[in-house]
């Protein structure tokens, strides 16, 4: 199950991502927002982070205008690794190396065609499982 969240700046792109997930028959849960009305991105970052940490969803996709505020918020949660990506190379690398569990994007940064390819790459790339990457991920969790 994929958790989706956005603010008003990411709403339109989220609708495009939903179309892609439906075409691919990938189950998702939408944690809002539900319109273009101005709202606060931390609300949705927190909902999606909780959905992952509670085991309700395996991965998440968060979108705000830039992807920055929403990813900063999600990364405050221990166990969340949110990667802000605007290209497929980064989306692949963050799965292979960081085992990222949230993809963040900027609805005012990437167009829908590229965003769908980034999502496709993110969802279809497994974690490498390599020892050095596991070690570095563990190191993220300590002061
Ligand atoms: C909202 O205008 C905008 O600040 C938000 O979507 C995001 O870009 C914040 O990082």
C-alpha cells in the first residue's frame, strides 16, 4: 500500500500520480489534501509518516510546491527516510543506497510526465541490501 499526501502546491501532481497508480493497479491510500485550497504541508507529511511507521503502508509519496517543506517534516520522524527527487537517477539511487521509504517531489518543480517516471523508478527499485549501505542507514538513527 502506498501512502499519498500533498498540500495545495502538490494537489494537481498528486492527481496525476493517482492515475498512474490506478493504471498499474498499485493500491494506495490518500491522506489529503483534497483541493487546491491553501493548507499546511506538515499535516500531510505527519499523516503519511505515521501511516508508514504504523505499518499501514510500505512507502509514501509526498508532494508540496517544492517538495522541500514536506520532506523536511517527514524526515523528523525516526525511521522515515524521505528523499526529494527531481530526476530518475536520484530516485533509483535513493532506493538502492538509502532504502528511502518516502519519495518527495515538488509539484511546481517537475512536470507530470517526469514525475510519473520518477515514481515508477522509485517503486520498482529494491534496496541493494549491501552491507555498507545498511551500516550508513543505521548510522542515521544515532546522534
Ligand atoms: C506553499 O505555498 C509552499 O510553501 C509549499 O507547498 C512548499 O513548497 C513548502 O516547502
